C-alpha cells in the first residue's frame, strides 16, 4: 500500500484517519479487488509488454492509460534487474477514475482519505486511484508503481512470508527520493529523539507497524536501508528468499547475515543517527548502494565487487544519477584491475609450484606492480615470499647447471658438491622432481669418483708393475 506522509501536527483527527487507513489497507491488499472478468463492460484494456492496463472507456481514461503505459514497463525492468527476478506477467494495472469507483470495489474504505494505490499479489494486480495522484509530481506517480510492484516481487520471492516491516521497508527503499522521502527522515528523527522506536521483535506484527504509521513506515525504511548499505543488496534479496524457507524472519536474518538479530538491531541503532543527520537525504535510495562494493574492494574480494557493480551500473544507466554512475564505473575498473592482479599472482604461484622459477619471479614482479597500481598492499607479504622462493629456485638451477658443467670438465669433486647443494635447496622448496635430478647427478658423480678411484689404483698398480718389469729387463740386459 502506498500513501503520502506528512510531518505530524497536533491534529488528532488527521492522525486517527491515518491509523484507520493503514489498518484497513495493508501493503498486500487485505481487501482484494473483485475479479476483472466481472466488470468486462466497465473497463477497456491497453496492453504493454508486462501489463494489462484497465481503464474507463472514455477519453480521459485512455489518456491516463497511455501515460502509464509510457513508464510501467521500464519500472518493471528496473525492479526485475534490482531483484534479479522476473515476476510472472501480464500483471494488471487498474486505474480507478474516482474514489467512488474504487470504493465500489472496496466498500470497507468508505470515507477514508489518503488512499493512493495498493497491490494484490494474489490477483497479480496493482490499483491506482487517479484523483489522488493529481497533486503528485511525475516522480511520485511513478513511485506509486515502484512501491506496489515491489510488494508483488517481494511476496513472490518470499512465498508471501516477508513480514510487514520488511515489506514496507523495501517498497519504500526502491522509490526515487522526493520531498516525501525528506519527510520520512524527519519522522524517524523525531521518533529517535523521543525514544519511540519500534523493537525489531515487533516487525512481524502488522498492527504494530500500522498503528503508528508515522513511526512504522520511516523506521522500516531505515532498517532496510541499514541492511543494504552495510551488507549489500544481494544479501537482502537472499534474506527475502530465506524467509520463505525459515521458521521466521529472525531465523532468516541469522542464516543470511551470520549475526544474531539482536546484534543487528544494536548495529542499526548505532548507525541510525547517520541516517537522520542528513547523510542520506540527497543520495538515491533505490537500486544498489556503493558502500558494499567499496567494502568488498577494500577486502580484496574483487570478483564479488565486480558482480555487485555490474548490477549497479545496469540500474544506474537508467537513472540521471551521473555522479554515482561515474563513481561506480571507476570502482568497476578497479575491481577488474584487482582481479587481473589476483590472476597474475595465481599464475605466479602455479609457476612456482611447477618449478618454473624464472617465470614465477617475473609474474610476481608483475603482480606487485598491478596491486600497487590500485593501492592494495595486503598481498605484498605473500608476493615477497613468492619472490624469495623463486630466487632460491633460480639459485638451485644455477648450482645444478654448474654441476653438469663441472662434470663435463672432469671436475668431479666440485660438481658433486654443487649437485648436493642444489638437491638440498630443491628439497627445502618442495621441488621433489628437481631434487631427485640433482641427487641422481650427485650419485652419478659418486660413481665416477669410485670409478676414478679404482682407475687410479689400477693405474698405480700398472705403474708399479711396469717399473718392476723395467728393472728386471734392465738387470737381465746388464748380466747378459
């Protein structure tokens, strides 16, 4: 249900009407419309991609229907993009030409002022009372559709289990900020100052929300804004879905946010002053916040940040929020650069594990430069370890190559020592394959040493025999 808020005054009669209004018309249409089929003769139809617009078959009705046809499909696409979900279509949008015609379908609303629009998720129908929109701006008229359409999306995603507080909170969150948004900030500021905030444990009690709409509605908006600003829209969407599977909204909060609901409420109360001090008055409430992807970037969770930002940009490009759009685009560039740096670091680690030490060292230097370019110093320690290991691996390679060269030069003892040092370094690096190669070379050199030793012994023996033989021959000659 959507109605206009105003800063409360001391007129108790006006307040009573507001209370009656919200009690009798909930956001999910406790007073469903009569079936359209029963009033075929009274309504003309205008079809859009996603809607069947029902209007009175006169010139005024046709013009109103055409005006709504000009933006309802775009709003549907915006909400569908936001929730990453497409509600079943066609949806019905019924444009009532007067409050009397609306009352004829909903007789319990007799003489209750302030009704603008509401949704019936069971009949997949949105209703707008046209005379009540005459004083609204174009943005406020479109907000009526955003608000009610969000109720249908949230009901679908939660299997109609999302409670009143969160239903009204998210329906307000998707609205484009207008003067009404400023009034809601003022209302929650007053509730905070007078210590009249509603406990989160009462969020599922629709009467608690509707009995004090000037607190319930702004407070539900602040709660949803807090969760999205601090944990991201995707998490809130997951929470909506989780409520359809959980025993209650508190279990769903615990499951998605990994934090006790009482702790979340405490965090919200601590955050609330920043909500009412004007920080959020001028920033867009709809779509995706940038605080969450910024926090993901700060944590080095670049792929998650990219997903959030791509969804954000898809939405922002449909709005006039150029400053936010430019900031999101810059953050997206950073997220992609962070992923590229991470990918290079992963390749360096893979090369290191494969014993490709020169490649690992080069990739490590590239990763260092890439992370430095985006101001991420968290990986520096890890990359320093990669560089040190790669350098040691290169040194071991050099020792093994030296051993092979010295062996060819018959410098067996030097070659054996170099191979031994290389094998030990490879072993410390966990490079089993090259350690075995170095040990094989060392063992080969040991064999050569043994053969050389035997050869020397044999050579010595032969020399001795030759010397003795020479002496014998010499002596015989002398005697002869």
